[in-house]
C-alpha cells in the first residue's frame, strides 16, 4: 500500500484541570489521534492488542517501558511506550497506565497512532518510528490569565523554573515559598535530549504565560509546569475561563493501514493490581 501523508490536523480532546499540579493521577489532560486508520481484523490490530497488553502489564513493575512489534510487512510494525510521573508508586503507575489504555478506544477509534496524557502518566503508540527521537512540538499549553503582575511571586516562579532547568534527571521538582514546579521527560530520551526538551518547555512557559498564576507547557516528549498560591483562588472563582492553546502533533508520515478500537477487560489481581487483557479475536468486550 502506498505511503500516505497524514493531514496536519488531528482530533484532540481536553479537560480543564484545577491546580495544584498533582491532582488525581487519572485526570485527563490531552489526547491526540492520527487521521489514518486501519481495518478491523488486520495484522496491525493484532499487533496493537499485543502492544497495549505489554504496556499495561509492564506498568505493574516499571515506571517506563517501550515496545516495538514487527510484522510481515512494514505496514504492520507498531511502536509504543508509556511513562509514569516520577513520584508515583508502582500500584498508582499501573492503575494510571491501565486507565490511559482504556481511554484510547473511545478517543481514537481505529487510529493508526494515538497518544493520551493523564495527570499521572503518558501513553503513545504509532506505526512510525518515534522512540528515542526528540520532539519539541507544542501539543498543549495552558495559562491562567494574569491577574496583576506580582514581581515577588514571579521572581520565585522564575527561580523555580531555573532550578528545574539546571537539575538533571527525567523527573524534576522544585519549590520556593508558595510556588511549585515540576518537569519530566519521556524515558526514551537521552540525558542531553531531555535537557534540551525541558529547557525549551521552560522557555516557552515563561514567554507564553507571562505573569499567569499557573502554567503548563506540554511538548511531545516532555513538559514543564508551575503553580502559585494564587492559582487555587483563581481556579475556584474562574473555573472554565482558563486560556488554552492546542496544537496538532500528528504531522508525520504514516504507512497506510487500518486499526480497530481496543475493548479491554479487567482481571482482579492481588494487592488491588489490575492486569489488562486484550480481547479475543471476534469477541470484543464493551465496558
């Protein structure tokens, strides 16, 4: 089948979140889907089932993992990964990734590529090669409108962001007084690529959000976020008026194929763990 260039626009679904930074781990932040689809019953569908099963099962013991599943043709290859927030305990990581996977079907039915970011984790799959590649595309930014500029608070904000930028590691947190910040990269990035991505996110966050009481900047492979004490009062009194800007991030080359929605089921595990099971062929379960 001939290669097809995916249209630059994609379906994005979003939910306004209240700060502070760490709300419910399964709170939805953004999702994106390729506009290229593949047919039910295809080898790609079978590979996607296997990939998502591997991602969710792996999240019971590792905060990050990546998988690539080959096929008989280039069209059937699929790559995927997940990344949990660095402070999550393993049971919370597993629950978050499982929840993210269950959201892929209703968000991105039959899509060749999809990504979903929850408060506590990120999941992505695609039939193009993206693992290990730096991508500083802005996929979502969220800024509270400035309600007067407070030099003292913004000075602490800038100091916290500078600390995040100068700290090493995939997951970084910082705080000063009533200001807190967090940054994280996806685990497939090298240290140098992670540093470059975080610096880009921080720079965009400061320039785009200005004196806002809170701001989020999500790039395709990392994010930076900050919140001040004023964010809590603002969110309570202005819920629904937060400024968003969403940009397409599936703007790459796709191999023509078609995929069907994954309908997961759950099998209770010990210690409240949950394990994802892909549906048997021809017997999809709806939950």
